[in-house]
């Protein structure tokens, strides 16, 4: 009798595990499909904007990296070095031919993108004793600077800050049903 109960429990646990795995697979496939759909839309917009050019290829690569990084960051709160650093080097590579900006602007953008966030991180840590940003954020901002130049960084910081606040408020509201 005890053996039968043990087998039933094992089977029940196995079924629960399989259901969890299936759910994870469904979520993963849903995310994968969403990324593919958003990339395809971005590719279409790139083609409409730039035609069949090097700029289109560069934009398509940037869009793929951006969406994948967004999903990984949303799900796991991490920006993998292999993607962020790859994005930095690709931005510099494409801008060798001034695809988006002059190489000098791209190099300065990469340095300032990393440096400004590092300064904000360091100041925040000194005053609060807490880490407010991750190093992946520094590398992502360096990548954006490498792609779009130092001139774009203030706009990128403002837009990302405002979107972060809005997203944070919405997230907090749905978790606690209050805005503050």
C-alpha cells in the first residue's frame, strides 16, 4: 500500500513538473514569436527608410540585438556581455564607413555612454550605499553611443529615463494597486 502511494506521489510530481516545463516552453515560444514579429516589423521599416543599403543591414542587426536584449533584461534583469559588447563593436565597425555617424563621434559616444552611467552609478553608490545600475547598463549605453554617436546620448538618456519611470509606475501599480 505504501508503495502504491509513493508511486502515485511520484507520478503526480512528474505530471506537475511536465506541466511547468510545458508552460515554460509556451512562454518561451510566445516570447520567441513576439521577438520575430517585432524584428520583422523593424526590418520592414528599415527597408522602407533606407532601401537596399548597408544602412538597412546595420539597422536590421541593431534591431535584432535590441529586441533580444530587451526581452532578456525584462525576464532576467541582466544584459549579457556577449550581446552588449558585441553591439559596441558592431556599432564601431559599421561606423567605419560613417553608416550612421562619423567614427570619431561613435568612439566618443561609446566612451561617454559608458562613462556617464559609471559616474551616475558611482555617485549613487557613494550617497546611498546601494547599486542603482548594473554594469550591463553601462555597456548598453556604450553600444548606443557607438551606433548613434555622442550627440544622441542626451536624448537616449532622457527618453529611456522617462520610459523607465512610466514602466516602473505601471509595474508597481499592477503589483500593489497604488501609484506610490
